[in-house]
């Protein structure tokens, strides 16, 4: 028998009392802070209706170690535990106090278990919100404090292990990325003279995507439009809402004619991401992406990997224009210089970098899956531990 089972058997064998949460905690609403006062960094986070801080401010109105619930916005109902002093804004509820005999972290774990239910309380057509009255009606088990403490100990261990795992996996991923970048840069440093060519000399065409998107591009289309945000870690994804009709595709594709082994490079806003088209997928590009069609001198993946080197990335960052949304001109891309050894040597370099790339991608995929598995394990035990036989009802609405 576990310690928790022993405590339940000793202190509440016949069940526990259930109460409305409004009867055992004090919940306050934050104070409005003008957006013009917020900064991107600062001493204290400003917590409002979002999952992350809405900005930073040099004053705080709540101490550290408190529970917040998003009051308004798309994330209304989101439950968080703030470990630092913070400013609670007008779209934030704060659990400021709990009654004697109540473990504060017990309330946190309970509210987190009701997060989906809280989000389902959202009302309002414009900015959705969750009312304080609905929160206070939540009904929870209130076992003896000794039982609460043991449940908190168990659940806190789960959350700590999850945080430690996330930190370890992210550190491992960062180490892999640095190792990969080091060898990628090293692979393009040759111990003999290699002729350099400009991209316009090793590419048949260098063209950017559509400058004027049709207003109905999200309606009933069958051909996806690719933007810079759809390229990440060398892979291509598609936004289900950004498709065009066959008529638009046929008209626009005559200009760019995307094919297998074309190299894609992001050139607006998010500059320097790359990918290779590995299938003859029919798609169009937004102007934030350009397509490089390699000629017989250059291996597509050799070109992709070279564009990712520090040397080229620094060149693109240095030459980017615009303040609100930086970008590269196609003539700047065309002038990028690239060493071109024989194709056999290019293939060897590609094979080596492919293996490093796979190692990074594998751990990138494993990280969220492993964290999600730990989170589900926590949620399973949390829901199980917070479920008691009800002894009697008090103040149930």
C-alpha cells in the first residue's frame, strides 16, 4: 500500500467533502496597463489573456508563486503558475488566497485539470471571455490537508521531471545543431583551390513567387501556395487555408515552372531557410520564397547545404533591406558565390551532411513526442488522484 493509500484509509476511508472552489479560494481580477507602457523585455512579465506574457513592465502587482487564469482572448481559461513577481493585467484572474487547510498547489493541479472545461466556458462573439462566476462554480474534492500534501508531492514530481526532460532534450538538440553547423561549415573549406561561381552561373533560373495573391486564394482551391513560414528545418509544409484554383495555378506556373530538385530559399521576413522539392508536387510560391533551378554543374542538396553555411547566412543578413519587413533582391541572391568541386565530391559532401541532418531532425521529432508522453502521464495520474468518493455535498450549485 502506498503512502497516499494509507493516508486515505486512515483519514477519509468513507469519502471526502466536495465544495465549490469559490468557497475556498479568493480570485481577483488584474489591473489594466496601457499597451504603450509595455516593452519586449523588462523586470516583470505582464500576464493577460494569452499563454505567454503580453510584454514587460518595471512594476509588479502580485508576488511570485501564484495561479493565473486567462480571462479574455482566444486562450481564455488557460491556467498557469507564475514563478516570478508579475503584473496581472485586466484580462487576467489571479488566485490570491486560499482558506486555511488548503494546499495552494493542490488548487493549481485541480484548476489545470479543469482547463478544457474552463475554455469551454468562453462566451462572446468578438473577444471571448470566461466569467468569474463560472470559475467559482467548479466543484472539487477537499480531502484532509495531509492527503492534499501527498497528492501535491506526487504531481509536482511529475511536472519537475517533465521540465527536466524538456531542458535535457532541448540542450541535446542545441548541441547537435552546433555540431552539425560546425561540420557543415567545415565541409565547404577545401584544402585546394576550388573555382567559385555565382548562383546565376550554376542555376538555370532564379525566380521569386507571386507578388499579388488573388483575394480568393483560400477558397475551394486544389493547388497550395508556399510562403516562408511553410519552410522549416529543411522541410516543406502546407497551410490548409492557402490554396488556389487550377486556372490561377496554370497561369502562374508558366513563369516559375517548379520541378523536382528545385532549391527553395526564403528571402522576405524570415530570410535564409532552405528546402529542396523532392517530388513533382504542383504548388505555387509567395514572393517571400524564391526558387533556384540548378544546372548540370551543381547538386541540388549541395546547393541547399551551402546556402545554410554561416558565410552565406551572414551575407544575406548583411544585405537585407527594409525595416518593417526585411528582404533580399533577386540580384543579390544571384551574386552569392559558391565553390563548385566535381559532382562526385559534391555527392560525398551531401551524403555526410544528410546523416548529420537526420540526427538533428530525429531528435527534433522525438522531443515534442517524448514531452507529450510525459504530459499525458501526468494528466492521467492527476485526474486519478483528484477523483475521490464523495462523502457529502456542501454548497453544490
